[in-house]
C-alpha cells in the first residue's frame, strides 16, 4: 500500500472572508493563513485558489491600483491561483428611479476549479458560507474527499456548516494569529 501525503486544496471566496474581516476589524494575513492550513491538516502540499470580483475602472472615486497590487502579491508572493472578474453592472428601475446594482458571484468559477482538480487532492478547504455549495460538498464526500468549511457564524448557512467533515469559525475557532493589519475605512 502506498502511503501518500495528504494534499489540500483551498478555495477562498473573497466576499465571504471580507465579512469576517469586517467583523474582526483586521485584514487576514494570507501567508499566515496558508501556514495555518498546512499545520492544521499536516500537509506539505497546499494549493490555494482565491476568487474575487472587483469594480471596473471609472466606477469608483478612488484608485483600484491597490487591489491589483494585492492580486499580484497573492499570485507572485504567495503562489496563489487568483481568479478575478469585474463586477457586473446591472441597471434596475425601482419606484424611486433608476439605479445600478453590482454583482460578482464567483461560485461557478470555484466549482469548475474544484471539479477540474478533483484527482489532485485529498482534502478541500472551502472558505464560503453559501448553502449552494452543499450539493458540491456532498458530491466530493461521496467520492472519498474530505471537505472542511471555514466561514463565520453570521455568514454561513446551517446546511453548509453541518454538511462537510468539519466547520471552523474563522473568528472563534482559530486561536493562532492569522490576522494582519488593522482595517481602515475610506473617509466618506
């Protein structure tokens, strides 16, 4: 019998983590977070995928350069696979008038990557709280994969929290320091 190492693939929904960061008042230190995952799951092979939608140029009154530098740091500095796309701008008409709604769901992209890489990993760590992932979690577990959900209590569905092999609340269950600098808001 071949004893192979536990290979862990991590899939991070940035919007889900953003809610936890706002609640904590600090940014994640993604290098520390990657090391936490390696230590927690006792693996030397950890692949991390990061998914984020971002505003299109010209839609904000501030520079988006910092966001793009952050994506480059994740990719080149931490060897993450970064999947990003511009927020989709949808014009909606309400009784109050016309407005723009922005959407940037990355669930399909995450699912494609999880299924595309299924033969490469033993364990999936999913940073999301979306109940839509329950069918995917069930699919993976039936195929012998371990699936762990990381989210926060105010941002995870009950179905997803209980549907995997384990759940970790990033605000309460992680005692190691995975936090970076303090979160500061732009002046209005």
